[in-house]
C-alpha cells in the first residue's frame, strides 16, 4: 500500500554486512507521511515530528512489529531510522519503505539530494558532503572541507569575478597548479597504493607480514613462493596505504609456465598503477637493483636481511634513495615508513592548499588548463561551481 511518497528516496547508509546498528535515511516529499504510517512510539504520548526530535518506538507493518528503532528527525521530510544491524531486519524495513512509495537508492544519491536542499546550486559544497563520508583519513576530510570555504570555491569565485582583468595564462597556470597539488591531496583522501616488489626470496613477504602486524603471506626459503598478490591496508603517519605483496620479479619465470607468467604479469600491472614501489633486495647477495623498467617515479630501494650482513655497506650502490632493514627483526622499519611518507610528499604537505577532490572537478579543470578564450573559461568555471552533479 502506497502512502504518497512522491519524490521520496531511502537508502542504507551503513555497511550492508551484519552490524550492531544500521542506519537508513529517508528523505524527500512525503517522507513524514511514510514515517507516520509505519512508526508507533513507546509510551502513550504522540510523537512530535519536528526537526531535532528523537523518537523511540517500533517500525511495524500492519499488525506486525519489524524492529525497535530510534528515529532522528533531521529536517522537514528527512529522517534517520536507526535499527538493529541484522541484514534481514534492514531488508524488511527497506522493502516496507518501498511499498509505501519510497524509491530505494544508493547512499551517494540521497546525500546529493540532501545536499541540494542544503546548498542549492553550490555543487562543490554538495560534492564535499559526499566525499567527506568516503575520506580515508581525518586529514583527508579536513582537506575536502577547506575547499568549500577558502580553497577551491573561493578560487573559482575570484576567477569569475576578476575574469575581465586576468590573463588567460594565469587562469591556465592556476588550473595546472590545482591539478598538481591534488595528486598529493588524493593520498590523504583516498589512500596510497604501495607495491612491494623485487627478485624471488628477497624477503618481500616477510616485510609485508611485519608491516601488517600479522602473518598474511606464506614465508619459506623456497624462491618464488608468492605467486598471487596479497594486499593489506596499513596506517602510516599521515595517510593510509594499501600495500601489495607481489610475486618475485624474474624474467626467466615469464616463460617457465602459465602460472608463473601470469604472476609476473600481475606484478608488473600493479607496479604500473601504484603510487610508490618498495624495491626489496637481498643485501647478502650485494646485488644491484633490478634492471627492469618501472613506470613509476617513486621507487625506494630497500636492502633487506641486514641482520645477516654484519657491517656490509651499501653507500656505493644506486639509486640514492635506499634503506637498510631487517624485515625479520624489524630493524630499520621505522626509517622505511618515514621514507615512504617523504617519497609520497605527505609529511610536509600544506593542508590548506587549493585542490580538487572529484573526477568531475578534475576533468573540468583539465579543460580550463587548455582554454583558449575568456568566454570558454567563464563557462567552465561556472560549470565547476554550479554544474550537474553525477552520482
């Protein structure tokens, strides 16, 4: 039975897996009518559906109680239904909302809907509200929030206001600077990808396990044990990073058999798509770094097994960015983590830089960076400020 939920949407805002508490957002024209139709309060007092009210009671369907809930009245026709996190309970409530006229949507869509009500045509502010919910770190959330005040929003408004007296070269250069600064900001917002690479049996998996704080990768004395890559997210000093333990790189393995060839291919593909590479070498073999080409600039050469090398020096080896460690004992790991942050450029990063934080913003800024007329610039800047949001 529908109850007139016109332009009303509902979405599960928490994870779809089992949890102690789940939160369902209901918003749009007719949301209050739907809530009144399926909610009965505890106690005898009638519920007051005003902004800021917190209601305790039951969600019911006909004469059957589905779950005991707490409902937050966040705004006119905007409600947060907090229920038990059993997936069956969540599914029953969503299905009930659907039968009452609400359309089930993804969280990004309902956040965009609420943002439109809150910010009007300020697309950057709406995008910020959505992006903050996905930020990998608190610093990432702060970087995004800054763009709605003194960062990207202020820069674009200033460009638009002073377009007549500005040089196109200055606007193009400004767009390029924002794009460049955004590359490091992305590491705070989305996290980094760091690949542990190197020849077989150099200690990559031992290093991976040490960084994880537990044993995830199989470690043996047999070269080439790791064939499929493993990954784990690890908190560094200022960012989170997903580390990948890959198969040992050895050109002779590529033609050995189909499994080894695929392992080599996967390792190379991961290297191409990462932010930094830890090139792990066995210091006891006193070998120079691998002579293969890596399409990533941030390579840290890590000489492992220094606990077995006595006083063997690596000062004369190249490249200059190199670290001596023992993945087995943990010696040098702290210095390695510092070097990773330094190589990624996050240790001294200015949190108040002007950056972009969505694919839409980046694509428009790339167009501005090559704009040919002020009329084109005006249109693109306006699009950045008030353009259609894609979710």
